[in-house]
C-alpha cells in the first residue's frame, strides 16, 4: 500500500479546505444576490396568465426565487419557483353558465364595449375580492416566516392588492398589462391630459377633433364618478381583510390611500413602435415583448405544412377569451368558403371540428402562435387584436388584418391601421366582402409587410431587451429601498392646484374687488362733481 508523505496529506486537506471555503463564499454571494419575489396575477384569463408567467420566467432566468400566485400553474417543478394555485376563482364564474355564454363571440357582437361598463369594474372587483379570500393566499400571507424582497402585482383596474407589499414590508412594483392610460397613471403620476392621451377603450386615434376631445373629457369625468363608488368598496375590502393578517405578522396597515399611491415602479406592457409615444413618469418602464420566448420548433406536421406552402400562409386566431367556436354557423361557413378560394394555406385556430373544410384550410385546436408567426412563409395574421397578439406580430414583423371585439383590442387595431401595418375590419355578420378585400390588399400590397418589418426593427432597437429590463429594474428598486427619488412630484399636488383653481378664485376675487372699487370711485367722483356744479 502506498503511503503519502505527511506534507502531501496536509496540502491535500489545505486544498480541500480552500475549495470548501470558496464554495461557501460563492454560495453566499449567489444567495445574497437572489431576491425573493412574490408575483400576483389574480385575473383569471389565459392571456393575463401568459403575461404573469413571462414575468416569472425572466426573474427565474436572472436567478431569483419566485412565488407566483396564478390561476394557471404550469404544473412542472422548476428550481426556485413555487406556485400558488387560485384557479377556483375562475371556476366560480364558469359554474355560472350565463357568464361563459356572455363572452362567446356571438354574444359580444353589437353589444358595445363590455369593458366600458360598470359591470366590468364590478367583475374585476369580485375577482380580486375572491383572490384575497382564497385559503392558500391567506395562509401564505399570514405566515410570519414568509419573507419577500419585492411584490410584483398585475395592475388591472383596481388597487385592492396594494396592501400585500405592506404585509411583507417591501417595495410594490406594478405591471400594467395593456397600453398605458390615465386610469393606471392615476396612481403613478396623476390623471393624464385627455387632449392628447387616449382612454384604453376609445374608438379614436390621435390627433383628436374638437368633439372627440370633448368626449374624452366627458368620459374621464364620468368614469371618475364611478370610481368614487368602487374606491369606497375597495377601501372597505382593504380595511376588513388586511388588518387581521397584518396582526399575525406584527404589521399595522396604513390608510388605504397611502398604500395605493406607494408604487415604486410600473412596468408597461407597451412600446412606442406598437402603441403611441406617451409622456411617462420616471418610474415607468416599457417592456412589451418580454413574454415572448425564443420560438420553439413547430410540431413536425405543422412545420411540413408551412414549409411546403409555396404561396404563403395565412394564420387566423381570435385569441383565448373569444373562441372561434362561439361564432354563428353562418359566420363559420362563410369564412370557410372565403378561405377556400385563396391560393395560400390557411391555418385557423378553431377549438372544435367542422365539416367540409376546404383542402387549403387547416384547423388547429391549439396553435403554437409565436412559432407560426416566426415562420418565413407566414404572410398575414388575422387577429382579434389583443395586446399579446399585436406585440407578437410586431416582434416577428407580420402584417395584420384586425377584427377587434372588445376592450383595448379596438384601440390596438385602430393604432395598427394608423401606423400602416395592417387593416381594421369591423367584425359583423356582413363583413365578408370587406374582410376579403382587406386580406387580398395586405397580401398584394407590399407596403403593409414592409411597414411591419420596419416597426419590428424599431421594436427590437432598445437600450436593454425587455426580458433583461424586468430583473434589472426589480433589483434596482430593491437595492434602492423602493427608489423614492423616482416618484412623480405630481402626486403631491392636488387636482385643484394642478388646474390652478385656487389662483382662479383669488384672481376672480381681486377682479371683483377692483371693479367694485373703480365703480365706487367713479360714483363718488361724479357725485362730487355734481355737488360742485350745483
Ligand atoms: C412605501 O414604500 C416604501 C418602500 O418600499 C416603504 O418603505 C414604506 O413603508 C411604504 N409605505 C407605506 C405607507 O406602505
């Protein structure tokens, strides 16, 4: 047996010891850099959940530990990720069959914009209330051993969740899932000027005419009156739900107002290349496109289909909320007949089966959308115009025909048409000739595809990719303890001061006083003169 000289043994252990120390130190550095982040996406629809997973993915890639509260847990175990499932919130709505019917395409047509109604605000309120009542959520929040460095909340027409970061005594970061608009900016910088910023649910584009400007102002005033009511409801939830949990953590809740206006940062799912160039406060960051992962390879059959489509491919999808299934029989038939006449291959995301499908039309129950958009043979995307689909189209430089149905889809598609990378069509039972003309025009006229490519280049030309911006800014906010230096001073100025109503009152009083004084002097002088002359 070979024996080692004792100096070698010593060296050997010295080395081991050094490696061990180095490893421990490395571990300390890594773990001290990894932040614990809570990400909450209460909205129960698929598109919102895709945005939530996008935020989580970018944080995980940067090495952070994430707890994600979502209605669509991914179900696979990932290092550094813990998911809290709140899908029963959605089930509460599904059981109510009428509310599902309500969202079918057939029903949405000619119903006006649901998102503009009070019912919409009530719907959002109930979802968030259910979220705060969820057993797993309450359990997580009540456990004093749970600690987070930052809380990321989806902003969606309520601030009820602004109590969550207070519980963990950490900064609050909002993510606005849509183009920015006055309602979200209200809590970061104050209400934006309706003369040059659009309401999310508007049907107009900038610049506004006299009457459109008047309408914008009227709508802001009307909605703010509605909000007065909802604000009270939310405050009531805040005051009745949080204090009990806070007590278990040894925290006292500040007044609702203080929590609502305490956001450190707001990420905006927007970019000037797809939307408009808005006046932004310092603590907002454009991140549109962040949710798009590197395109995965297409399934083999689909790859073959698209590779072999020598005249190109048209892709048609109405998104996840508004399924094509919900179309009337006549609409489905007419669309199939129309698509059958094209020389292009048509891929239609359609959730069930149809008879007599033309040879060039392929129905897909589930479509790997970004991989389809990434294929060089794709010539046109017919879309409902949701924010995700619009961003994905611009990411890959694909021209559009937009058939918006509700919410921000109308504004997205109006903007798209104004920017020239597609055509806007009003979805209706009698739209076929318009739709056919639009499809042929976008396919034949090269300018649409060129514009899409040009905007795509702008979309990608940034100081930092949106996927990198998310961890960068979250780390920045944590490192700088909420970065209060970035907060807008405008939040400290009440509306009457912004509008100089106090000055107007003072000036009015002065003018009235001067007029009175002048009148008095004139009367007094003429009296004097009369006395003299008599
Ligand atoms: C506001 O946020 C800062 C930074 O995260 C935090 O220190 C402070 O306690 C918060 N204030 C309220 C009233 O929540």
